[in-house]
């Protein structure tokens, strides 16, 4: 395919674009698609295995996905929605495995139990209430709770060795949690797409400008190896991670007005010593310190990337003005516009806790970070751990009538009214809910075709629960889950 005119232009070669590309080619193999990636290979920014925690976010262990009510009870609505969204990803990956379009599951996903672990009486009471609320829901009925130290020692020996005996402790556990290599998923999807007719991947290729034409199509100027050309596209998807916001601003669409970005860099402590790695098999999430933002929830994780095991602890945040790891220090200042300066200044003024948190994180030494680690793993030795740098998380800043602007810690899909352009902004739960998010974009931007009997049937084939709510139909959820756990080797 060498034409400069395409049905679909996918910008960015990460989890989002590759997923949307595969969905579209399954729905209409004749569709012409060009995917452009500014780096020399696919999935090298936030999607890459070491640039994220690899947690299959299903709300099993992440305490920030539930909230406490004034009466001490726990609201699990957000957790149920995130769980259902992750189940949609599992269905689609299962379909691709069964069709032979993805490799064996162990190449990209592994069963790793998901646990919450807290200390201090207030946190123990909170976790007990959380377990009571969640285990009463069919989606979380297999969640175990314990305050028994011997049981916890069985679940997480490294965490329990030489721990203070007088401190109240509690933990929950779900056996069928997942550790996901999103980089491997994106690379395998791209590999499949490259075997298809009417699909082309252009690497080292950067979008320089986007202009809407009077006929509703887009002229997109791209640069590759110093040469520029214009691509004529009917539909454009900006799935460029932290790079999506500047591109959305260049598109000058009404729906993109008022959005800003707040970049936060992530760091991890990583241990690859076999004698320690073999003693830990779980993703253990704690509670965020009081006053710290949701993204600061500490966790000690088993990671399995390309067959190699490691333990990861973090995240530790840092501040940079780059929107991508390979971006420019001018990314943040260049993103300030007349339409978003008020929300951005309001967020700065109203989030002093976040500012203080970031300053304290930036000032930490290796010993400081290892002291934080020792709250989880009391016997940890500084010399066994190295600092690694994760991908950039560009949190969303948007207009707010009361506050002027607010900081959002989720993922947001923005689509134009005519469905000719879509962009994905934000961070967590990110790649875990990719399939659900991309289906949402299909429904908004290709609504007439999605409504057709042919596309409806294909959607049901790829995602058997499509068109039904896994939040409301828990019987369907459990039957779907039994199939996906079997197909993806996630069954305990």
C-alpha cells in the first residue's frame, strides 16, 4: 500500500493504536490503514513492558478504585466498572489466541495473584469493610481476607519476614490476577497487521500538522527521515500516549479546547536476584500515604517479561516537562494555550498537596527509596535494588465550572462530533481497558457501520459479551470469565 490517501490514520504504535487497527481490520478487511510511529520500533514508550507496572487492572488489589462513604461503608461502583472493562480485554485477547493471531498466552500474560496489604488499625478496618463489600459482589466473590500472620506469610513470605509483631495487619487476595506484558501484545498485534493487505506501518515517522478539509477529511503532514508529505485520511486516531495532547491541539477541534496535561515521570526499584525473586509471587498493593495522589499507591510486584522474572517496587514520581520519555523539555510550556491556561493555573493553585508530594519524591535518595521499600519488605538491602525509569504519565487537566480547572487521574477518549477524529488522553487504568476504550471509539466514530448486522455479529464473535452489561449481568460475567481464564492460562 503506497497511496497517500487512506481510510484510517493511526498515530502512535502503542497498545491503543494496534488494538484499534486489529479491531477495524477484523470488521472490514478492505479498509486502508496507515499506522505511523515516531520511534524506530513499536511500543517503546508507555506500552513497553518495563515502562508500566504490567498490572491487569481489575480492581482486585488497587485500593484507590474503591472509596469510603461517610458511614464507613465502601463504595465499589468504580471497581465493578473497571473489572468489567478488563474482562472485555481478556475476551478479545482470548479470541486472538484462538484464531492464531496472537502467540501462546505465556508470551504476553501470566497468572500472578493480586493482593492488598495494609498495616495500622484504621487501614485494617478499611480493608475489612472493603472485602465485605466486594466479596458480596459476584465479580469479586473469590476474594479472600485474612488478619492471620501465618496465612499472610504463606501468601507473601518476603513481606512478612521480620515484621513488627505488635502491628495490626490485614491482606486480601484473588488468585486469578494477571501480570500483562502490554508491549508484547502491541508488537504481536502489529506483526499480524503487517501481514494484511491494505495496511502499512511507517516507523521514524512524525506527525507535524493536521488540517480539517471542507469535505470533512483530514490533511495530515508527516515527516520521515527528513522528507515531508501529506496524508489524506477519512479518520484519524491520536493514540500517541503523552504525545496525543499536542497533536489534538494542532487539530484545533472544538472538542479539544480547554484540555491541558500534567506530566509525571515514574520510577521503580527493580530486583532480579533469583534467590529473592523466587520467594515472591504476587502483586501486593498498599494504601497511598495521607495527602498523596492516587497514582502514588505503593506496590511490590512480580513481573514476568520475555520469560524473565523480577520484582518491582514503586512507583516513585518525578516531575519533568516532557510528555514522552523521548520527548522535549518544551512539551509542557508549548502546550499552554489561551483556552487552557486558566484550568492549568487553577490546578496548580488547588493542588498544593500534589506539588509537595512531587517535590518530596524528587528529593529522595536511593536510601530513601529503599526505606520506603522496607515498609513492604523489611529485610530489603539497598544493594539488591536498582532504579529504573518508567514511561511518562500525562494526567489530564480539564475545565471545571467551580474550580476553574481540575486534575483527572483516569483515561479519557475525545471524539469530534462528526466522528472524523479521536484522541486518547490520560493514564491509569490505561492499557488494561484498551479494548473497551477502543470499542467506545468505534461506536462514536463508526456508529452507522457498528449498527449494521455484519459488524454486530463480528463484534459478538470477538467479544462475546458485546452489547450486554457485565456490570448488570453477573451470570454472563462469570461464564465469560471461566472461558477467558481457561484460554489465557490464568486459572489457579
